[in-house]
């Protein structure tokens, strides 16, 4: 997938079938656009990267530098994939990113593991609702998911969360 700018000013991002570009922002060498289902990024004329909203862990905007930083969900102990893109006129795109990432979070609950140490049980789903729930744990710094006591707390929290969500 690649992009180009037609005369209308709307980037010609190659989005997935059935998706429509709702908001975008760009510079001479980068473009970011969002649909109902995913964020699309193309940096320095490279291929377009599709990130489903439920796979976006966080997105931050640095207004001073005009930089959007997007981090993907990952596994504990592994470095998370992060994308940085400098953009102009990103207001509508930033609103879409916030709304879509928030819409993908179905459930979130924090559980104390030790003094000042917590884990969070999170359930996410594609905002379209077409996908099954995917469950994740997020750990505070200093919490070791391999610790048997932490694993026990996590499993109990996950069981309770699933019962609560399925009971809705």
C-alpha cells in the first residue's frame, strides 16, 4: 500500500475494502489517516501500515513538535513497537484516534499486587464489534508476571472479569 496526494488535498491512502478515510494529517513525507476500524501510517514514502484500533496501546500528541507517537500492544518483557510521525493539521485525526482507541476498551480493572504495585486486566475489541474480546494484562513497573503470586492474582482477576463481562 502506498499513498499520494490528489488535487482535492485528501490523501489517497489505500485502505482496506469496506473502510473509508474519516480523518487524516500529513507532511511532505508522512501521512496518517483513520477509518472506523484502523489507523493507517505511511512514513517517508514507505508502505502504508494498518494498525487496528484494538491493537493500539497508546497514542500521544506532542503539540510543541507536532509529533504523533503511537505504540502497539505487545507482550511483557518485549519492546513495544512504536511509530512516530510529525504531522500538520492533525486536530480531526487526534479526535478520531482518541475516540476509536477508547471505543476498543470494553473492560479495565486495576488489582493490587503489592504496596504501590498493580496489574490491570483489560478486555479490548474492534470498535466495530465484529471481533471476539481479547484479554490482556498490563503490569506496573516492578511487577514480575513470572512470579507465582502475581500469576495467581492475575488469574483470579481475569476469572472475575470474564464473569462480570459475560454477565452483562
